[in-house]
């Protein structure tokens, strides 16, 4: 049994079909994309990001975004024209790092400000064509859990 509003909706759909408003729609007669794939509850966000060409790095938590930016820093600095531009870029990145360190959110990841002088030295080495000394990145360290305090109310 249909209710009044269901009947009204069905009547509108039927009249639109009779007028031909559903003819020649894009994708008509084509298989539904992703129908053969297993169900994924995040399909809509993936399709949106592909369609809008949004980088997946934006989904990372803030500390991981900062770590990735620090790792990619030499490539970013390579295109900057002057030392002042390099210093201001690194200073802006350090400002973001310090802001996150003051109010950390997200997973506990070690993020430290970048040494400006070291970044300038590496930028100069890249500009002069000299092969910079490649150092292995520092492995991420786990943040130790704080020891649990046991308060004994009878020993105050």
C-alpha cells in the first residue's frame, strides 16, 4: 500500500519519463563503474579525490603532514632564487611546527623545527652543483609511555 506522498512522487517520475527527461543521460546503457569491486565504505571520498585531483596527503594528520613537508624540504628549496627566500620559507615551516608542538593533536610523532642554517647550506650546495653529503634520515622514535602513577590515599 502506498501513501499519498509516495503516489505523488511516482506520478512525477512517470510524467518525467513520458516527457523524455530521462532519455540521453550521460552513462546510459553503460555498466555502473566499480560494480565488480568488493564493497569499500570509503569509495565516495576516493572517487571525489580522483575527480577533483586532490592529493591524498591532505588526509594525513597534522604531525605526519609536517614530517612529510620536512622530508621534501630540499626539493622545495631547490627552486627558490635567494637565500632570504629560503630562510623565510624555512621560518614559515618552523612556525607551523612550533604551533603544532604547543598544542599537539593527532598521533604522537616526533616533529622538530628545521635548522635554518643547515637548510641554507644544503640549498647552496644544491645550487652550486656540488653533491651534498647525504645523511640517512633519523628513524622515527617511539614516544615512551609515561609511567602510571599509583596514588595511595593512605600514604599522604
